[in-house]
């Protein structure tokens, strides 16, 4: 506890003791002046009284009154203003006047999908597990639960557990699952021996921001992985309940292979009924028009095939969607597109639906290109460094390499922000979060008092704090809480997002209301050693 807060707490407790002993505070404060005290019995009595006042015996009622005073202060506080759901949030200062080139991913960046797509992917992968990998046919009865998992979780391939980590690699106890069953804290600590995991266990021996095959953990960081996590946990839950022996690593790889293999089927299904699966965004053409009128260059780099992208973009923007883009590259195989330097860029022939073998000397507007690398893109177009702003939904495969290796500016499209901000703006959440902060501060200020009364009250306060922590977690997602926070720390996903994205928002068209010379300024965060606030 800081000295200032210690004085406030002690003054409050002293005031209560004086009131209880019917002694004026002025006498309490001057009781240490020995020249006012007589000799003999009177001096002894005065000394005893003085000692009692200097070292008062605090009672439970004193701490209860302190608790009530804190509660009263909490109730008098104004609640935070709502966060705007269409806001653009800055992690790093970004001056758009310096940006000449805008790049975009396609899936979940330009094309945002309806929840039906998750059901489709889940059902296709579930069927493939049974038909191709010969899993028990009963698995076909396991239904998709869209509210089970959130993006950014880790799967421990060795132990078969789905876990949530914070930015310090700490396990969030209460959010560890084997299948669909929560693993209690005692068992988790027995398995891992510690709540804090070694970095090599999570990220592999090279501590790379990208998954290392030698690491024990795999992070599920894109939205396509949400149905994958649910299927994986449903299968493991089936094996556990039916006492069927299984290797968690094999089940993981089978599930991942099944999910990846069904993407071509998913593409064909979406193309047959585009409006059923893709959210219409009337603002998207307007945003492209605004950038084009401002003289900006636009390019598209996506892992999806041309037929799928063409169908979706025609639905979202119109048949002439390619007129907005100076370069279109499909099946780029990110993140290899950003890391490999030897893969040649190839021209895609729309008539024959094949890739030509001609050497590509320039990238022309209106043509479709395939694979290649960011090195070739930069060399052929001369687009480099901070003049390029690239948007994607995946912090690693879309944003990490272009930030760290090529100094591009980056923007992340995080659709979960809609749900997160809606929850943050709820009055009950604001009340719970504010009281949690104040109660935690009260606990911190009182914890060093070793009196029996203090310890009894601290025990009750800690129970209430745990209840509040679970309440503010479960309001986002009952199993895993917020995508962006554990109980109090940013999540592992948040740490990577804030590192690799200069700005982030829920929808690409949220930038439509800003001029092309707008500067996004990050909020000045208060570091632990700084003032709690610069305003008094």
C-alpha cells in the first residue's frame, strides 16, 4: 500500500476507535505530548490510555465500517461512458497521410461470414472424421455449440487440454477443459506443477511468434478455428465418457486435417448460396471509392482461391470489383507469402482456370496472380515500409511478418469486438468491474494488518472478490471469458494483437468516417510506477 492510502485507512480506523472509546480526536492526536500528563497514578492512567489510542484494538466492526465506506464511495462514482462499437482503437500512432498503399486479406476482413458458416464447417469436418478417418459413427450425433470456445485459446497436444493463457503465460484456472469438462484447479496444478508455464513449452525452443512444431501448445488464433475447437472437444468428451483410449495429439491432427480438407467443399457450398453465408456490407464499395478518389493504391492478398473470392467480392462490391484493385493475388499461402523468397509469382488464366508458366515481369491491374512472395510484390510495385497499410484478421499469418520484417503498418479486423463492447457497455458489468477494482484496492490496503479482525474480514472480502472475478468473466463466455482478458491481465492473444497491429476495429468500413489524412493516437497508458491519474 502506498503511504498516502495507508494514512487514509489508518485515519479512518483511528476515527472509529476514538468514537468507540468516547475520546475526542484532538486528544487522540495530542496524546503523545508528555508535558500535559501528570505524575504518579494519573501519569500511569494517561500512559495506558495513550497506548490504547496509539495502538487501538481494531474490531470486526471497524473493518466492516471501512468496507461500507468504500462501498458508499463506489456507489457515488459515475459509471464510465459507453465505448462506441464502431470505434477504431490505436495500439501505435498511425498517420494515414503517410499511407499510399492499402492492402487487404479477404476472409473475415473484407468478407464477414454469418454464424451459419461455422455450422457448415463443423458438420463437414465431423462427417470427414467418420468417413475418412473411421471415427465412431456416434460422433455424427455430436452437435456444434457456437458459444463454447473463443478465439485465441491454446490446445495442449500432449495433455489433451484446451486452455486460456494470459500475456505472462499464466493459465487461467477455471478455464481449462478436457473435452467439454472443466478440469479443476488442483488437477491443473498437479499436471503442470505451476500456474506459470515456461515459454519454451508454449512457443517452442525458438520462442517464435509463429507456431513451432516442437512446442507443446498450439494456439487457435483465427475464426475458422472456433468450430475446430468445438469439434475437437466434443470428440475428446465422447472418448472420455465412453472410456475409449485415445492419443490427444492424434485426435488433434485428425481434426485439424479434417477441417482443412473440407474447405474446398465449404467454398463450393458458399458459392451456390452466397447471401446465405456472407454478411452484406453496403459501405464496402463506398470505402474503396473513397480510397481510390484520394489517389491511393489498393491490393488484395488472400489464401482463398480466385473462384471463391470472385463470387464473394461480386456479391459485396459488384461485378467490377477488380477495378478498385491494382494487384490481386490469390492462394498466396500466407504466412509463407511473407516469409519465403524463392516462390515465383504466377499468372492465373481465368479461361482455363490454370496457372501459366510465363515469367512475370510486372503486376498489371485487372489480372489475377497466384502464390509468389511479398519480396516480389515490393520489387515489382515499389511499395515499401510505412507507406503500406495492410489489414487482416489473423495477428500472425496476416500481420506479424509484414510488421517485423518489412515495416508495413497494420490493421486488425476483430469481429468479436461487437460482442465484447456490447458486454462492456452493460450497466451490470460496469458496476461489477468498478466494485471489483475498489474491493481489490481495499484488500491490498488492509492485507498487512495481522489482527484477527482484519484477517477475518479479509477472508470474506477475498471470497467476494473471487465471485466478482467469475461474474465479470462469465458475462463474456461462461467457459473462457473475454477474448481480450483473463481475470485481470490481457490474454496471450491480446498481447500479440497489440504488438502486431497498429490499429484494430470490428469492421473495415469503420474507417470510412475518417479522412485519409487522419492520425490515430494511442491512449496514454499508466505504467505501474506512474501516477494513477495525471489529474487531481
